[in-house]
C-alpha cells in the first residue's frame, strides 16, 4: 500500500501544473503573433518601396507608366518632357495626310484654319474686300529666321508664308497618331497650338523632321519651339524617340523654366 502511494506521488509531481502549461502556451502564442506582425510589416514596406520606385522611375516606353494628363497640365516644358513616353518610330505604313484632315478645317467661328493663323500671326493685316475671314495681305516677323516678310495673297505669292505644323503630320503618325481617333487627328491637324505662320522656304526645308533632325535657324526661338512640340505631344498622347527627347532636353537645358504653351 505504501509503495502504491509513493508511486502515485512521484507521478503527480512530474506533471506540469495546469497554470504553468497555460502560461507557456500563452508565451508561445505571443511570440507567434509578434512574428506574424513583423512579417506583415516587412511585406507592407516592400510593397510601398516598389510602388515608390515605379512612380519615381517609370519604365521608358511603357504606356502604363505614362500619365498623359499630367504631361498636358505640367507647368514647364521640361517637366512635361520627362513624363512623355519614349519609344521607337513606328513604320509610316498607311500614312496619308487626308487621314488627318482633307485640307484646312474651320475654326469654331467659321473661318478656315489657315486664315485664322494668318490673322493671329501677321501684323498690318488687310482683309479681302467684303470678307471677314480671308487675309489679303500682311507682314510676318518670321520666328524661324527673324526675317520680315510681306505677305500678299496670290497664286505666285502666297507660298512666301506657310503654316507650319510644329509637330509634323507624318511625325505624329509614326509616334502615336495611328492609335488615336479620326476626330483627334482632325483636331491635331487644325489645332492652333500646333500651327505657326512662318517663312515658306524654311518650312519646306524642315520637312517632317523632329527636334533631333531640325531646329529653327533662329537659336533665340528654339526654347519656345520645342516647348510647343512637347505641349502638342502631351495633348495628343504622342511619344518621342530617345534621340528626339535628348535633343529637346538639350535645348531646354538653357531655359529650364520655359513654360508650356496652351494655345
């Protein structure tokens, strides 16, 4: 009998008390919860880091990383340039000028676009008799060359002053205009933001070149010129090539606060 009691006492003394076991389990659970919280914190930090990196360093040429609305509303040409997508030039396949506009369109008040730009950019304007839209003559201070040109409407004289698409139509086609709607292409072609009255021969020498291949001979106008190109590309969601972006950035380096034109 005594032996049985002694054995019972030994077995009972070797068992952990219920309170001790509960305490140990609580400690283990607490450590587990801490580890889970730490892992969650590291995961959140990783997500935030990746998001911040993507925002600060967008992948060049990836449309999903380009905020065209931000580019169009940027205050300086340089800040807008750095938001534009950068891609290679697409093939010219299928390009026709008529895919943009069949000649000059009309502005909201009825005058055709060419005459509207002449009225805006020329001085000493004389209108054709009994006409409110057609410019018969005027004087242009050409921004591309600084020449003073007397404009006289006529078969042999009108070409002395031409209306330049600052972002050339063919260039636009190869850098995104294929992907926008026909209405947007029409708007691009007739948008005063993209149009300037300039010296005819100089405009002809430009062709469909971008900033990497052609800049106005008048160096004093180059900042304003490339700023207008950036504004147009931002507005119509067109991209720039690497060489083009480099050329524009090189010009804007001399005028980093050059504002982005809106009209």
